[in-house]
C-alpha cells in the first residue's frame, strides 16, 4: 500500500491500486473514498489524486466528492499548504493558486 497523510487524516492506495482509502482511526478499519488511481498527494489539509487521463483532482472530504482542478501534469508534489505540478512537457514547475486551471510558474525547465 502507498500512503499519504494530511495533518489529521491518513490515506492509502490498495495494493492493486483499485481504490483510495481513508483510515478511520479504529483498529484496521478503512473507508473507500475513490476508485482506481496511480498516486496520491497530500498537503496539510487536502488529498489530491490524478483521475482518468491524468487530470489532477482534489478531494472535498466534507461533501465526499472529488473535483477536477486542472489537466494532466508530468508529476505533482504537495507541501504543508501548496500543490506543485510539473508541466507535461517538463518546461516548467507551477504552484496551484486554489482556483481551477490557474497555476503560477515557479521554476523550470526540468530534465525529463
């Protein structure tokens, strides 16, 4: 299982990558929050995962739903309060502004 944690929650991808689960804090109980995905990323408070086609999605835990926030990237990383993404062609590194499809360039290019 691959794991990622926010400040308050622990998430994991099942070994066969068929689902993303949130740990309940009770024994060995986990609750499924998403279907198939390849990776998960977390900031201090938010879970992110690529969807079909590589678009990055953000989990709204309060409403139990996922929202697409932008198209595909080569890779992503999250820190305490930010989500970063490498452009598909590795020409730049961007930070997510909090508004769907709006990112600020912070560096690059990257080696492929």
